[in-house]
């Protein structure tokens, strides 16, 4: 069984989120939860929410297909962070000018599956 989850427009740059995402890619779901729980980075909280949603989606797919699923056997098979559309803001600069600020966003994609599925 496989479960996927996507969280769009997370208010953090994709570069910072990839640092945390690289830690959980290919790991067991329980190990990934432990890594995210004790990671100091703010991105870990958003990624943990998406991972929880992906596991929940896998459970729902298994129930609909009337199959058994052991959550402890799930592995993070695909974990990606893509750049979202930036929020464009302006701040005051010298001599009456305005300077652009790009507040970057990210899209988080996580897929979990059992060992034999992929």
C-alpha cells in the first residue's frame, strides 16, 4: 500500500526545508518521526505534519481496498521539496525608494509505501 501527501505554500524557503527532508528520505516511518521530533529546525514541524498525513492516507487506502497494513512497515519512499510562488513585498529604502523582498514558499511532497510496493 502507498500513501501520498502534499502540503502547499509552506512559509519557509525550499533550500532550508531540503536540509531536513534529506534526513528522512528512505527511512522507516517511526525512525523519521523520531528524527523530526528532535530536530531543532522549524521545517521539521511542517514536514512531520505532512508525513503524518501521508501515513494516514496509506491507512485509508488499505481500508478501502480491504487489505491489512502494518504502519511499522512503512518507509518514506519519496520525499521532495519544491519551490512555491514567492510572496512579493516591498520595504522602504534610502531617498524615498522601495526595495523588493521575496518571501519564499515551498511545496512538500511525501510518499510512504511498504517495502514490497515500490
